[in-house]
């Protein structure tokens, strides 16, 4: 199979923590290894509203989190809110220097919905949090944008400043709630949690406070908290970040790779100790892409104000500093993640220019326009690359050093959420519904 051949080309880094690429679960944002790659197989190449749609289920509320999938069930977070009155919105708007279009609410409620993977039937709806006068968010964002992470019978949900919740999936009961993970985002939540041993690790980078912290997954209590170091921009709106960390192995020890505004950091996941940091070299903020690792390098996107793609060798626990190997600054996404397949790095800009780079050198292999507007991150499943447009058009490509488009597939609504996949099923979430796509037999 093409996918098997591609995997043999991927150097399993000395820096990678070995994790499964099993095709029967999609446990977190960007899949089983957090890199947008899964060995899920037997998926359709093409689809439409009336072709290869196994089921389509409306999800109430609004949320841009990726559906997570395990043991024949699909879990998706969502939120409802009550818009603030015009007078209240005007008064709250005066308290910020944020000039972006904002969604201002007088209350918000966060939920998780469980669906049967086979049929799309909703099995449960659980309210996890309610908040009066929640923080304002960007008009494009939602109160349920971070993706939860599932492990066994525990689902860990993060809603940014609104709080974190652990759910017992067997009973649909809340195990613990944490309200200590608070910063002032003003554009809404974006960072998804990750798991390492007994810890949930999450980024908190706002205009007031900037730190990374770990929470005990059994109790919801804080284990460590590390403030960001490094000089930041004088304008507070340019200090924010919405990225998700990545755990890799460097010199035989686990390390957190953590991209924030203007700096990327390496931390010890056990105690939160900062091991090293590297400046971007120019302004980068409001970044949301998760780091990608392979070929002995780590790749990050720096966010807004002309996003850069930086390729570097991480620092070590012995004081060794990171080494910048190459950088690229043309049509780099400010929002979506890059995708590493073998020796090639794929990405699509926010405005629809797809690029393939040599992962070792940053040399452009090909560049093509595939659409107009992108937010979600690409994935590689069943040996094919999927790019998701905001107009709910998925462009399917064959990986390789020649541009080869296999299909453009249109669904209804707007798509800002990254898809998830397991063997036989591709789950795509739009603002109208959750779709399960399967081959028609």
C-alpha cells in the first residue's frame, strides 16, 4: 500500500516518543501521534452531500474542536451562548484594545456530545460548564475550539479561561473540574491539552499572563506552572498565542516543545523546568499551529505578521542550545499546521496556496493554488493528504514531489474544525453538522 511505503520513508526520530498510529482511534487533536497522521484505512477518496455519506448529524451550539473517536464512539464539544445586549457589549468593548471583530456574550454553556460511530445517533449530551459574562472571543472563534483528549474511560476537555473538565465516559459523569487555568485571551480559547504520563499539559498565553502548566489527570490539581521568559512585544495584543505543545524525546529524555508568541521553548515535562528557548527573529503571535517533528528537526509556524516556517534542532537537557537550520516565509499559514510526510513538508496558506517543501533544506518542490480560505489543519490518512477549506471543500492529494490532485469534495456549511479518521470512517465537522464519510458498498 502507498501509506505503508510512505511510513518506511519517515525516519522515526531519535526525538520521537514512540506512539501508536493505530487506525481504530483518533484520541486527540491531530490524531494518534499528534502529527496529523494515522494508518486509518479504507476511506473514500471522493464524496458529496449525496455520495459516500454514511450519516449526517446536526450538533447544537457552536464549536470548532475536532471530534475524538474511540471504542466505536465519537465525542465532540460544543457551546451555546446568549449574546450581550448592545449596551453591555459597548461597555465591555471599552475595556479592551483589541480591534478585531468580537463575539460578546452575557453567558455561555459548554457541552460534550457522544455519538455512535456506526449510526450517528446521539447517545448523550452532558453540560460540563456554565459561565456568566465569559471573556469576549473573536467573531470567527467559538467557546469550544480546543479539542478534548480521550484515554480509556476518561475524556479531558479544555475550554480555555472557562475551565477544564474530566468526564467519566462510561457514566457521562464529571470526575473533576479545574478553574485555575485562566488568562485574558480576548480572542477565545484555542490551545488543546496533551497527556504525558499522569499529567495534562496546556498552554496559557494571554495579554495579561503567559505560562505553561501541568495538571494531575486524576485529581485536576496543579502539579507545576512555569511563566514564559523572554522579552515580548510592547503591544499586549501581540503577546498572545493559541498553540498546542508536543512531547518528543531528546537525548533519551522527554521534552515539551512549546511555541508561544515570539519564542519557542523546551521544557522538562516532569517539573516544568525551562531547558532552552529560541527567538523567532521577527514578530510572531496569535499562532495556533502545533509543532511537527521528524528527520531530526522540529518545524513550527510563527503566526501572524507574515508567518514564518522555522526548522530547527531542539536544545538539550545539558545546556545545548537549539540550532536554526532553515526558515521559509512565503505563503506560510498563520492558523493551520504543516504536515510532514517522509522527507517532504506540506502546508496550505490561509488564502489557499498549497506548498510542498524539502523537509531537510526548505527548498520549494511545488506550489499550487487549491482554494481560497483555510483554517483547519491537513491530515494524512489512508495514504492521502486532505486539505480542508473553510467552504467545506476537501482537496485530496497524493503525496509526492509532483502535484497530483485526486478530488475536490464539497459539503454544506463552513468548516473550521480539523477532521478525524478511523478505519473505514472519516469524520468532518462543519458549522451545520457532523458528517461520517464511508465508501458506498
